[in-house]
C-alpha cells in the first residue's frame, strides 16, 4: 500500500531561476550590451513572467556582476572592469590548477567518463564551427573538474567566480586568434 510519504513530489524550478538563466545567456552572448537598460515591461512580456520573479532574477544577476541595480531607475547590464577581470582570472587560474591536481587523485571513473564525453562533444562543436556549443562544453568541463576535485569549497568558489567572468570568456572565444589557437590544439 502506498502512503503519501512514499510519493516523490513533482519539482519545478522557480520562475526567477529560469529568468536568471535566460538573461545570463543573453548578457554573456552579447545580446544585451553593457550599459543597456533592462526594461521590465518588455522583459516580462518576452519571458512570460510577472515583475516579481524578474526583479528577483535581477538581484541574482547583480551578485554575479552582470547587472547593476540603480535605485529608483531600474537595472542595466553591467560593464566589464578590466582590472577586476584580470584579478579574477588570476584567482580562477589558481583554482583550476588546484582542481585539476585534486581531481587526479579523487575523480571517479564515472566523472572521468563524463568529462571525456564533454570533451568529445566540445571537439564536435568546434568542428561544426558552433561557438556557443564549444563554449558551453568547455565551461562544463572546467566545472566538472572542479566538482571532481572532491573539495566542495573549491567547487563552490569556482562556480561563483566563473559566473562573474563568463561573459569575458565568451567574448574572448569570439576572437579569431582564440578560435585559430583552438584549431591548432585540436590538430
């Protein structure tokens, strides 16, 4: 006999989380440029949500450094601060090195298989000239390595910093020199 305690509840993502993901992608990919005003009415219509989850999404994106909240004036897409980016990339480089070192000793076979699969998907995206796919899989590999480190503090810190620099990384991957370098690495 089934009881209510045995039934798994249906899970749904909160609307503001969906809005965060969609707006983050648009900002990272340059569809919403630095300094652009984020019109609540227009975005609510585009996303099919009310202002409350949109404003919650703005707060999350502000903590990631992607949006600036202006008192009594709404929100705008944040600009990129080159000095802060340089400092953040230095810390991320150290975290990635430590994550790789720790992952070598802590990674499960399943984690290695997952990373290997992502690597092949990344190569396939590169072969298709699919920048967004390449970038997505490259980011997923780095996140999986951080998780495979066996150090939850490292993985959490990496995720937070990665959110702050994701747009700069995406823009860097748009350059022809970076794409050419990736082609040489694949060859």
